[in-house]
C-alpha cells in the first residue's frame, strides 16, 4: 500500500516513525527535543513546528504518502479571527486552572451534572477549565478568542497550510470537557459558560477520515491525542486494559460504550478506532515508591525492588495506603498516606519496601475495579512505565490485578499509533481498507506474566489492603 509516518509531539520532544503501511514495520525514525521555552506552561506553538522540522530533517519523510499526528492532550491554543494566537498556548499539565475547574463544577450544578453532560468532571488540565481561567485572569485575551484548538488540531492545520476547514478527532475532542463521547457532539453552552462567549470549534472526524491533502499530495489523517494514539499503537482490543505507572497512575480500557460516572472517577474518553476508552486516574503511583526509597535510604527503585523481594506477600502485615497529599480514586482530596500493621517483627526495611509496592498495585487494582464494576471486561493488563520493569512489580501485578499482565518492549507507541491511523486513512482513500477495519499490524513485543498459583495469595493481599482502607476511610471507595 505504501509508506506512512507517525508524528508524536509530546510536551518535551517530537518523535517520528516511518512505517510500511501494510505490516507496520519501522523503516526509519527521527527525534528532536522541543526548544527549552516549549517546556514551560506557556508555549509559542511555533516551537512545536521547529521541533517537527528538526526531527524530519535529512529526508526522513522521503516517499511517505500519509502522515498521522499525535500530540499532548489537554493543551489549549486560543486563536483570534485571523488564526493568530491571542496568547501562548497553555500546555496539558498546566495546573493554574484548579480554582477555575472548581468554579465550573459549581456553576453547572455539580460533578454528576458534568459527568452526564460530557463524561468527565472538570480538572485543572482540561481545556474547558483553561478557558475559564483565561476569562477570569486574562479577559482581553479571552474576548479576542474566536477559535479554540488543541495541539494536535493546530499541527494538522499547519501541515495542511491553514485551510478554512479546521478538524480534530473523537479522541482529542473527548478530552476537552465540552464534547461528549456518549452523544458524539459538542456542548457549545459549556464553552460559553467557561469563556463568556461562543467560539468556533474544529470539526470532529471519524477514525479513518482524512483531515486533508497537502498541495504536494501528502494525505494527513485525523490525528488524535497521545493516550488514544498509544492505545492504537499497542493494538488494544476489547478485554484489554492499560495500567500506566508514572508519578501518578492511570487505568484505561477498551469498551463498546461511553460510561457516565456520577462520582467523576471515570473519565469517558473516545478512542482512535470508534470505540471508547474509559480512564480512571490515581494521584499516587511511583511517587509512593520514591518516597519509600528515600525513607529507607536506598539509592533507586531497582534497589527498593530487590529489598521488597526479600519480604513475602502481605509484607508481614504491613499495609501502606499510598494516598500522599490526597487521592483522586477514591475521592479523598485532603487526606494523607497511612502505614498500619506495625509490629516488632514487621519493622524491617524489606517489609516496608514490599508494602509500598503492594500498596501502589492495590490502589491501581481498586481503579481497575471501578471499570469492572461498570461492566468493562479486563482479561489482559498492559503495564507501562519504567517501573513496569521492576521485579517487585512483575511478581505482584498478575495476582493482585487478577489478570494476565503484559509488559511491552519500550517503543514509541504514540507515534506508531499515529502511523497506523495514517495507514488506515490512506487505505480508506485508496479503497483497500474499510472505514471500520484498521490495518492489521503486528502487536508489540512483550513479556507476559500469569497469576497462576499465586492468584489466591494476591487476592489475600488485596483483602488485607481493602480492610485497612475501609477502616481508615469507611465508605470512601465503592466501585
């Protein structure tokens, strides 16, 4: 069918993979960091283009017929009537809009009203919260805002030469706070509630649609957000979930319908294939491990893992609730972490190390149970992040999650997902692929771990954790 490319513009760098459109085999790759100023909370979006050009230097895109774009989610690019930014772009991890988010929740009638309207409750990072912050903090810039894009929308628009038609996709739109994955439509009233007036929004394309073609004949697919692109690059399907181990944690799974969650624990995203991608976030994951390592005076997480492996499941009765400085799942914004089960025989470094790993995994298993409790099938869990390589994680995760655990080989999955989307759009345009049938690319190389005979032991660890959680925070968690 040809050659395609996937471009991933994250918060810190641009990665490009050039792939065979039929098999997904990577033919060549490019990389460039973003300029230093592009790593702040306020960014000139031109910096993303400069990084793209550097990553694509040396003829990297020679022979490419289609490009897919993945980019950081939740960013906001407010433009005036001429298409010029009214201020620097606000990146996805900008936390300035926390008060604005709380203001929006109250103004619209509470968490349940938001969850029913758009499948998510405003958080600081969402574009809808950033618009509220803009209206309250920079009213002149807000007044001039007539078009609102996200980073991937803006990059696609630039690659196509800034046409009159502006586009996005279901995945990125579902992460705005003003588009509903359940209804497949925008809520302009929420944009007006946040910004103070109406603004133009990009057209939402289907998974195999093309955003357009450059004058040189290069097809540009719809593009999507990094989370959705990574899920597509991994080849996730029904029954698959992803547990991401960063400083914070997230659990997401492929599902056939959008989930409205009155508690706000589930954020109802759309994926890049026409399915849905419910996500549950935790505020604490690897940060709890790093804090434990500091307490014990060990140098790194590898040493903490080795120490934990000297203990046994259940950590001699020690239980760590890793709710440091508050937690999102369950909703305990003002709590602190808790360590219980201290007895003379349990007061050893290896038991505390083990309790930290088990506490993190049990917290994420609670997040998985939020999805399972809403009918989401979870038979296989993909474990992502550097901590996924630690023996203490791999030893405990299958039994605690009660699922097969897959640790994929590190790769640029967001860029691969963008390339796969480009191949789909190219095939649909050529008539070789149906709009509902993405190209079948080989899945990610991975290690696979089964619970086996340890399943009962893992569930006993969970019961010990759940009993402690209920004792300390009765009724806080009810999936």
